[in-house]
């Protein structure tokens, strides 16, 4: 059996559900290639009573044929092909009954479940009837459904208004690997890369196990990126459209939002997105919510200069999508683009911006490192306004962690390949931002200046005045 990397929390939960002594209906969702199917097949490899996988873009007759073949593969012969899904689930009930009677957990796994729900198929209604009329009464039956079309999963199953309303007993959103898990994964595959190189790979691919599996330990990171993104017929050139077609049945509106957010470093408000794309109302609400559920974007909060209200900012957080749209989407025509442009301002600036996103994706780890993970917190960014009278430019702080213990961590993120030297001018800028933050927000909380850097700060008198420091090693060493 291949080694399962990470997923400790999910594995613990799934094992507990299987041993719960009651019927369970478990829904697992997440972006394409994040490892949903792999998790279930590896964890329950020899314990699945029945497993069925939908055919992406398959016809209704092909979906039904796949169901029949799955039953026959498990030794159950159907005399006549079911004419509809009600009959199909009745046959499944007959197949499962002896296994239910054994008293052992009976695990049923339906993967890519949205594929079965073609127009007028009646699949969801039949599934609801199967669960409500029989399956939910079997204490040792464990139904696990899985799908990449997150919007379908949430609308039709998790938040169903029909027969499956409130029927899901547990939902699991499977997220990308953290830096810690990414390092474990690559070490398990024989990589001897430095942590800085792993960070750079993470900035381009994110913590998506399948994308990481395409990396070769015999090549440098630059060679890998050239092969995967810039070479002729590069494998991850084709992945972008497939990703969004798999996640959403109507991908075009989602791809427009993602492309728009990729062009904005700090992100955009809902109103800004609405104005630029000329879309509003429930449609935009659903699209933004579905993108969040897939870990493509995230919503965080910005306090305005007078903090009269909180304004939500949507920011692209899918590293693969951001890298693709920034570089590979341009069709640069250079099969060795990354190798040819190493250490150029364009790439170095992009690394700096991406490191901020990595830190945002590891807020929980940062709280653990700073030892206040058990304290209730909010995190947001802060933007000052330009002082017209003094012609002073507006200040900005990208990460503020506001704590319930009356303390605030102001985080300054700096990417570098060696020790970062905090100069007098840079230190003065930091102090100015903090003073303006205090003055404009009128906060009475204590402020802790926290530096997050790839390497240690170069020792000098300004570094000594930093309240707390986090390095890349800290992020890697924290689960």
C-alpha cells in the first residue's frame, strides 16, 4: 500500500465514523487532484463492500453500465439492466443485505457522484429514497460519497432542499497539503531539495498531491517547471481548463473571477468584482462561495482607516492557478522560460508576493508558532488613506492578527534567499505603519511587530528591536 502522507485528522475522523455503531452518510469534497479518491481507496482498500465511480462526461447509459459492471465485479449478477436509478438502488440493497447481516461495517463508496446526475436522470431522488427508506436504518452501513464538482455536492447533497435535506451526517473538505506535508511527500519520493526550493515549488504548484507527483527528483526545480508548464505539450498547460471544467458544470463565470483576481495583488471587494464583471446578486454570491469551498479563493477582512465597518476582500489563493495565469497562460514561446529568467526582477518580485500568500495559507501554523493558537483571533489587512494635507502616502499592513487577549500581531513578510537585513529606513517604515495604524484605528491593544522571513534576520540593532520572528523553518516544522 502506498503511504498516506498527512491527512491525520481526516483519517482519524473517517475511522471514528466507520466504528460509530450507527448509519453514516459522509460527503467528501475538494478541488480536483487534491487526493480525495486516493484517501478513501488507500484507507479502506480491503474494506469496501461496494465501490462505484462516475464517468466524467459519460452518457446516462454509460453511467448505468458502469454501475452494473461494478455490481458484477463484486459477484452480483443482474438479470435485467435497471431502467432507472430507483430500480438500480433496489438491486444495490439486495447486494448489500448479506453484508449488512454480517454485523461488520459495510462501507459503500460512490466517487465522482455528480456524473450520475444527468438531466431528468432522477439519480438524486433515488439516492434520497435509498437512504431514507433503508440505508439510514442499517447501523453498520457507511455511505461515503465523493466529488470534485463542489458546487453540485453542496447544492444537491449537503445543502439539499429535497429528500436529502439534513441527511449527511458528516462532511469533510479535503484541503491542499501544508508546507510540512509537502516536505514529507517529497522526502517520501526521494527528493533532496532544500526547504527554499520546496517553498518555490509550493508557490507554483501549491500543496496539490497530483501536481507534486509530476515533479522529478532527477531534475532541478527550473527544469521541472519548464517541462510541466513551458515545454511543447506541457502537462500542466492543459490542466487549467480541465480543473475548472471538473469543479464547475458551467466554468466560464468562475474562470473570469479567477483571472480578474489574479491581476490584483491585494484582492478585490465583492463590489469591485461585481462592477468589473457586470454580475451581481445570488449568481455572484454562489460563484464566490463555491470558489471558496474549493480553496481557489479566500475571503479575508480589511479594516478601513476609520474602522467604521469591515470590508471583505477576495483574494486568489490557488497557487497553481496564479502561476499559470501569471506566466504559463501567456504562451511565451520559450520552452525553457523559467530557466532563462531565473533571478530576474519579474520572478523575484513574484516570489516575494507569493510568499505573502503562503503565509496567509499558514495562519494556523503561525498562531501555533507564536503560541496563541488557543486564543480566539481574527486576521485581516489594514489600509490607511492618503493624507491629502501632508501628502503622505497611505500605509498598508498585509497581515494583522487581532487577538482576544488584547494584543495585535502586525506581521511583515519578507522573501529572500539569504539572511534578511533590516535597515534603518525599512525599520522606520515599519514603525510609521504601526504608529499610523494605532492613530487611525484608535486601538488600545498592545501591538507586537512580527517579522516572517525565509531566513533569519541579519543581526543588527534594528533586528534586536523586532518583538517576534518566524522563519521558513518554523513554517515547515509546524503541522
